[in-house]
C-alpha cells in the first residue's frame, strides 16, 4: 500500500478542490465491447481533467474491480508521461504502479510525480511534467489485460476509490511544485458482453426468396470438440429455462422449442446438432419455410447448449419476420 512518504508527497499544500478528474475504462477506445468466451481483453484507463485551471496531474490513484473474475497487476508504464509517475522517476505503492492484487481486485493503481523535488532520498528522481491529462487532452493512465469469462453474460471492469492531485496554476517548481486535490468526476466502466452465438441478419421477409439466417457458433477453444445443440422458440427469452446442473437457457418454452429439441438437424434448422471444431466453433442455418403473410411480425430466438454434460448456454439471437 502507499506508505508515509507518498502520503506526505500527495498531501503537500492541500487547498480547495481545483478541478475534477474524469476516468473511463476502455478497450480499443470503446467503453462497451463484445467478445467470445475466454477471449483475452486489453484495457486502458483514460483520464481527463474537467478544466484547465491547473497545470495537470501530479498524482493519480484508483482501484479496479472486475465482475468476471480476478485481475492480475496492471502494466508498469513504459514511456512518459506516465513513467514519470512510477518508481524510480515517481513514487508508487510497494507492489508497483500496477496496483496490489487483493481479493480479485486491484488496489491503488497509479503513482505520483516528484513534485517535492526530492534530493535527500534514493527515490523519486524524476523531473515534473506539466499538463498531463489536461482538459481536451485525455491521457492513458494505465493499461492491463484480463480474460473474458467462459460463460455468456455481461461483465464490467469498474473504477473506484479515486484520488488525484493537480499541480497548482502558476507554479514554477521552485522550491517545489505545490499541488491541490482534484475532485472525482465521472467514472465510466468498461462493459464486456460475452457472446457465443452470432448471426448475419436480424430480419427475414416472408415474401422474399432470401429467407435464410446463418448462425456462427463460437464457444471458444476451451470448449473445443464438445457436442452442441441449437434450439429455438417463438415465445421470447425471459425468464428462460434452467436446465439440469443449473445452466440457464435464454429461451422460453414453446411448440417450436419442443420441435427443435426432438428433431435435431431437421428443417427449418440445418446442422443444429454436432461437434464444435478445434477452435470451439461451428455453423448452422435457419431457413424460413413458406408461411402466410400474416406471420409477419413474429419474432423467433435461437440459442445453443453444450451437452454431456450440460454446462454451457449461448446468448440468444433473434430474427423478426417482416412483410
């Protein structure tokens, strides 16, 4: 954890809150992503001050929590300006700039610049950089990686317990850089949607010759070679059905669900039962049979389960019948 020396550094010359620090967790510049089960996810924590009333960040520290599992330590910065916030140029908690792993979360990610102009101790040794994360110039404060869960669902990487100082406006660094505490602005989580079933269309015309919906099944390499069973319903997805072993299938009971369960690999579904390949993937097709025009408006959903044992269910995808 942050020791007394860093607390002294961070608390130097406190004043009224000068500005807010807004933080967002992102992946490839997005705050919401879709990945397959077990996929690696790179993330970045981006910060930006709410106004230009200071000379930029002097210190930043925050915790990270992941609803999809435990986090490993974030990366040590490899270049400035954030390298200036990490030992030996700056000062961070003893576990490193990437935070302390605690109960699956990361505590005290970040560090502080050498605003006190240290010359009496071995660390820190860096020169202060100004205008870091200034308003209008968002800065990647920390990066890391995590692994998506093996089960479909929605998961979040969230930010909490934020502390930050900014360099006071007008400072020149002589004899040191006075800092002010920053307020905590917005904290935007990274939403990770784990999906294992994808489709090429969401509508099919009851009057068109193009009446096919293609499915891509991708449960990920962890499920390679497993038996899959694609099912369908016209009764919606909520509340769904809890299968043996507790696996939740996001399909409601209907005559169509019973038909697809009792008649695998039979029209309107092709390749609805089989083995996932070595990458945990397969493909299937729904071909709409001739139906009356009055069927327009009907919404069908499909999802698949892995069997023997039943321990995985995909997300549901829909198709709406249109005129």
